[in-house]
C-alpha cells in the first residue's frame, strides 16, 4: 500500500477515534456546527478512492461515510464513530502486517 493510502487510512482512524470520545468529540462537532462531519465524509471518500485504486480494504471507510451522514444523531453518531475507529484500526494493523518487509 502506498504512503498516501496509509496516511489516509491512519488519518481517518485518528479522526474517527477523536470524534468517538464521549464528551469531547460531541462538543467539537456541535461547537463547529457539524462541519467536522462534512470533513470526515470528504476524508473517507478520498480514502475510498485511493484504496480502490490500490485494492486496499475499504470497509472501515465505508462505515465512516455512513457515520458521517448519521453522525448528527447524538448517541447513534457516537456509537458509529467508535465502531468506525475500531474497524479502521483493525484494517490498518492487518494491512501493515501484510505489507511488512523483512
């Protein structure tokens, strides 16, 4: 996987993990008038485009697109961001292990 794909995968994980923080993530979204959800949507779509080109795993980013769309619902959004962060973490770790060179 290219460095751009890794950056997008780990960057989207870090952003989703931040949004999944129970009070801090919600206050960040509310105080910025839901713009962070739009940013997350664009980030996930960009990651999907790059990962499709490289035949990388896109499930976490697809879940992230859904989380960005329904993220305005208070508890549902929090759960979706947490699920997205976990899936992206698993994908990132498994991809790193597959492409490791010895």
